[in-house]
C-alpha cells in the first residue's frame, strides 16, 4: 500500500521585455533556445533535437527532443509573435526521465529555468503544472468514486469548504467508469482534475508503459491528477522556486492539490478518508492559489491610494511629530535611495508603462495636480 505525489507534466515560458523588432526577436529566440538547452542540460538527457515539420500550440518553430511521442519534450517559439515567448513542454514521461537522469527534484527545473532572467530582461515562469497523487493498493475504485460524486453522497470543496460546481463527466469502457473529469477539458481552462485507473492505463499501453510490471502486480491503482494553468501555474511557480528538498516538495504538492480539491461526505459532515490522508501528507501551509484576476490600477488610483489608504500619510505624521521637517526630508531621501538602489519593477508595472507611456507623456500637467486634496486619513490615524 502506498500514497505518493509528484509533478507529472510541466510547461515553462520565458517572455522577453527587451525586443525592438522582429529581427531582434528571431535572433534572441534562437539564442534563448540554445541557452535553455545548456541551462537545463537537455542534450545530456535526450537525443539532440530536430526541427518538427508541424507547429505546436500556436508556436511555429518547434524543436523536438527524442522521436518517441511518449517521451515528448519540445522547445518552441513563434517568429512573428514575440509576446508568446519561448515555450518548453515536458510530457509526463519526458519529465520523469529528465528528473531521474539528472537526479534532481521538480523545483530544480524552475530554479534553473529562471536563470534566463540573468541573460535577458523578462519573466520566466511555469505555464502549466500537473500534480499527480497515486493511491496504490489502497482499495480505491474509480467507478465507486464516480458513483458517490454523482449521487452526492460525496462532493468536492476547496480549502474554504466552498462547494466545487464544476461539471463532472466520465469515460466508460465495457460499462465501467475508468476516468472522471472535474471541470472543462478546453485548452484555455486554468484548472482541471482527472481521476483515472492507472493500473488499467499501464496494462492497456504496454508498449509505452513505464510502470507495467508494477501495474501488473498491484490490485488497484488510482491516480488523482490536477492540472493548473495560467495564473494558478504562475502562483505555484513563485512558491516552487523556493523549495530545496524532496520532503518540502511532497508536502507542498499535497497541500496545493488540497487547496482546490477536497472530498466531503454529506452524512458524516466531514472530509472523506481519501482527503484526510492527503491532508496528513501535506505541509498544511499552502495558501497560494488566488483565482481573482488582477485589476489594472491606473496611476491616479495608485497615487490616491498612497494619500488616503496606504498608511503613508500616518507614517509622515509620526515622523514629523518625532523629528520635524528635517526628519520628513531625510525620510523622503531614504525613499528615493530605496527606489534607485533596491526597487525592481515587476512585470505588471512594466506592462502598464508600455501601454500608457505615450498617453501620460502627452499630458500638459502631472496627473497628481488634478487630484483632490480631500484626505481619507486624519489626525495620523491609520
């Protein structure tokens, strides 16, 4: 009997912010492909790449490592679309082979990939990550799980116990449910869970199965696989890069899975044994997945917030009371020093200035001159 967790598939993207023309981009993209091969040591694990005749996921130039489709690793870019960046896609088997050969854990991949930021201004992050939890010889059945979900004996909730309203569908073979999908299977979805019979998958695909012997000798093997994309993948990326050990990684993956997926029993009014086991293996710390879309805040709103809601004015008030105008001037100097020497603009700030620079520079007066001086914080209260 065993319960294990791992990163299955992973895709990464590097988007550059220092491109002046398409010619620049094509030259830079070619260099990035070479850097990726070197930094990730791809050619030490896989055969030298060949250029594919077909595009992939909107990318027109595709380098494929190894010809075996099951071990698919692709590095791609689009010559005419710099904003798509350079894309690296590991299939599940390719990723397993890569980790085993290099003897590294999954977090090492994003740590190495982010080294591209040392060569070019831009952002390196995960665009898709699949977390797979395996229950081997634990007496689970996909068909039973499905029956309990559709009959609403059990239902899915998130970490805040909010009910998951996603569509539940199934794949049926010989009148037996062997795969369950929770969520939309469309490509642009940011979250999808698949529950399937891993034993059956391995035995039915013996030619490409990497765990055929294990599957043949086990009684049951059920996999819970959650695919995180878009903003969820970005948020996971920011945390994954901090992880150094297998133990940390395992706890983090269990915990992240349980942020979105927990099985709840209606009659017992508590989590099912399945979820209790996952939570027991988790680090209990993960609280990173925020599905809200970031709201773009214009310059005027930001300035108004600094004046009325951020706590900056009470800070000035306290400094002035303690140290007078000299203290205020010294503190402003400190802020300038921090901005010049320590602050690094994030991608949201960069995108904002690229979008609105011309508009603001065309104005005759500074935007803060148009703001009301009516304050929202008085008497130094925050």
